[in-house]
């Protein structure tokens, strides 16, 4: 039987009561009687938040063959191994609604920055781009970049090819991907700023259907980036009808998240209403100070769309800065085509007066270029710029900001990452507390050392989910723990049709997080971002322990999940 408990304060109430009853104190992970093996593993005596939104209850969780087979009091049953979870919280593995991890799994399949914060499943391929579909026009350029930066050989061109490669290398977490609109548009018609012909649109639909059959969960768009920015609403609607037919999701980085936020949200809702697709608004935000007051109207529009039957949900990370590439601040028309085309125009001074005016307007929105920090570059000669704002770095180089940015992009072949401080602290709290918003890192699986340990990336790669639990649930109390955990688990699973995941229940896959609610917190900072969180004690993926007392075990039990089919691929 489950011992139901009334809801208490996240930190002290429930766990203090358990300690007073003789259940407090965390013991080691121990081996049970090897002569009797009812289960492979028991997670014993934890405060279980089952992912349904119900209050926590003291319970054991028994696992056999990667699946939870019993949730309740297990007095006589024995297992090969036991995790003593007294004094700890137990919940479903976190599902990252918005990730950018693909080739990182081939570079380091341990996915350390993700699993160590409790993520057991990622939804990747967002913002119109994924590493799975590589158009012929940029294959050589992409291959050269991967070889130079990571020493990685590009051996695939589509999702099936990427999955075959991932199957060989393995992964520590479950992998789900969307198909990037930019990839299928580039493959069908190149990277020009024009509408597709009828034949080109049909090719885009065919490529999309092939990706969905191969296992993609839907379509993503990046409408502030090329070539996605060149797509009209009608093109997006036509493609989303294909996604809707398959039961998939359309995740959109909207056309504008600042001055034209409300208009862009209206476009997204229109696409979903006319196509019938399930809509996911990516990294929901109000960018730049003059747009912060728009939050109430934006959330009201999301609520109205939901009431009218649009299947709408959003995701958000718990930080006041975003991250992207430095090229983002240059006009769309100069970015048309490939990276080589963009750099060629920069080098030649193409319409330079207009480009300078465009960047001056961007600076006015920001307030100053000190709000944009260079997070990573490739060449050793520019490493001193990492961690500095554009304003500081340009002054150190003795250049005006425009000249500095242009020269840096040319020297780095366009590969310059930035962090942008463009949000306030109140809005993220309101967004994360909203019932139609879940949690996504908008990050990749990194590691403090090796090829994935470079630069000073956004701390969200390492700290998103612990920060939500520690800062926003425990300290700010924006929501009860059971409500936030539901959004990070079962609600996310239902949105992306992930079968038998997102709940602590018999018959569900044993993706679990065991954490210390008094200690869980992010440790990654803006100046020292490659730091794992604290308080995440154990992480199980498909029944196998990937994080043991805060340390990675090296196990790779993840799977390629294919939500729109009945097949899963173990890796």
C-alpha cells in the first residue's frame, strides 16, 4: 500500500517528518541477499513524487528488466541491489523539452551535463536545425567544421544514418529528435530568400514524411535564423498538416521574441489552428526591456488559444540571458545562403552602411554591447575574448564594436557563440509558474573536460533542472514541488507522446531521479559554467544506474525513442 502524506513544505516538512519517524538519514547503495532476487533493484524508502501532480508519499520502487514493477511498501521482497533513499525525494526522470544535443552524443555518449542534472530524455532537433539532416549544399562545409573542431567524421546525411551511427556508439540517456525545417528547406530548394515552388514544397513534404517515418517526433522551425526566416506562414502551415497527420509536434522558435513578440505568437497560433498540429512555443520569453511589459498579453493569448482548442504548450529555461551565435545580430539579408556566402559579403563590405545601421539599432534595444558576452570561439588566438562582453573585448582590441564583431566572425569562420542578457528576473518566475509552460534547457550535453569542455557557455547546459527545483521551488516557492515535477515529467511525456515514461508507476520504464531536496541546486555560473549541480544523488535510465551518489557510472543504457511508431531502438 502507498502511505499517502498531506502536502508539506518541500524542504523541511515531509522529509523532517520522515526523519522523526526513524526514516531519516541516507545509507549507501548496498547489495541485498544474493540468494533471493525478486527484483533487479529496489529504490527504498524515498519520498515519491510520482509525476501525476499528487503530493509526495513514502514508498519503495521495485525494478525488473528496466521497468518499474511495483510501487509500495516492500517488506519481504529482495533485490540484487538496493538504493537507500530515506531522506531523499524520488521522481520520474526529467524530460528536457528543448535540447540541441545530437553530435555531442557521438563525441561523448555519457551526456554528462544532462544526466547529472537528472535529465533522462531529451527532445532535440529544435530551432529549425538538427545535426541529423545535412543538405548536400552544405555537406562539405559541415564535414570540415566537425573534423576541425571535434575530430568527428560526418558519415550520415539523414536521420536514419544518424541513428545508425548513434546505435553504434551508445548513449546514457533517451534521445528524441524533431526534424529541422531549415534542413528540409535547404535540401529541397537551397538557402535563398524566396517562396518554394509547388514542386519544391512537395519535396519538403516528402523529406518531412521520410523523417517522421524514421522516428522524428515532429517539425521544428527557427524563424529568426536563415533559411527558416524566409518561410511564409502558408509554407509552415502546409508542412504542419503533414506533422498533424502523423500525430507529431510543431516546435517553433518564433519569428521575433522582442518587438514583434505578439505578432509572432499570433502567427504560431494561426499555423496550429489551421493545420491541427500540436504546438510547442520554444523558450518563451520577452526580450529586451521595452518588451518586458508584454508578458501578460502574451500569456493571455496562449491561454485563449488553449481554450479554443489549440494544443499549445511552451518551454522555458530559468535564466535571464539567452544564447545564440554572434551572426544573429546581422541582418537576415546578409545571412542569406550558406555560411560562406555570409562571410563573403562581410569580407567585401557588402551594404556596410546598412549593416552598421542595423547593428546600431540592435545596440539601442540592448542598451549597450556590454549585454552581449562572447561564450566560445574556435581558434586559440581569440580565446582571450571568451567571457568578455563585446564592448570590453572590442575596446581591448582597439576597435569599434562593429569592426570587432565583423573581424571576429571572419577569423572564426562564423563560429562565435554569445550569451545575451536581455530579460529581467520577474518574467521567468511568472513564465515558469504558468500551467502551460514546461522546462527546457535550450542547451547541449557538455562536459567539463575534452572537446565539449571549451569556452564559457551558458550555465543552462549544466544547471537548468536543479535550478528550477532549488531556486524557484524551494526558495522562491513559485509552485509546490509536485506541480513543478509533473510539468518536468508526465506533462512533457504526454506532449511528445512518450509511451510509459514520465511517471513512477508499475509498467513504466524505470527512468528515475533520486535527489536531496534540501541541497539540490545549480552550481554553474556565468564565469564558471562547466560545473555539475549538487543534490542529484542517483539517476536511473531504463532501470540502470547512470549517476551513483553524484558520479557518472559510465553506463550507456539510453534508447532512441520514436514516439510516432511502436518501435524503440536500444543503443
